[in-house]
């Protein structure tokens, strides 16, 4: 079996439009890829892994890319609350948002699983969020 090359890995990252490839470091060892570096959004971390996942010769991927917040926790909280208020599927008055660095904790009650999903997606959409902890409960 042909093992993956360093050059093909870099090219795959460069060809992915949503990946800031210049911020990502790559190590290749016997088909094992290790990605590291810092990006601003979680989707960039996920897209980087997705870009190299199917390269021929890849046996495993270790994704050590960190999502580094570029905004203050207060700004993150305010933006999430505004996202909740804009989204008709979310009852913003029943959800409490706590921010610890780049980690967001959602607490409170929701009406259904759709609202839970929408709340998590809204939290993830805010710049600087690297982790969302869902402590929401459904009230019937």
C-alpha cells in the first residue's frame, strides 16, 4: 500500500476553500496524520480533517487543531443571546447562556428536540466558541 505524502496532505488543505491552511501544521508518519494549529471557527477544524480524511494511504487522523477565540466571553454571550432572539424556533427567555473562556454552557428548558438542536447550532455559529455543553431539558 502506498503511504500518504506530506505534499498531498498540504495540497488537500490548500484546495479546501474553508480551511485556513496557512494556520495548520501537518505531521505524517506511516499513514498517520496529525493536524495542529489554531483556527477561529470550529467548522474550520472539522473541514481540515474532512479535507484529508479520504486521501489514499491515510490510516488515521489525530486532530489537535485548537479553536482560538478572538472575542471576549461577554461578546460571545451577547451574540448567542441575539442569535436565540432572531431564531423563531428558540424561546430565548427559557435558555440561560454561560460562557467560560471559549466554552458555552446552555441551561434551561426547551419545548422539543428541534429547539435543542437549533440552540446548539446557534451557539456554535458564534465566533470564538470552541465547545458547547448542552444542559437543556425538555419540558413536556
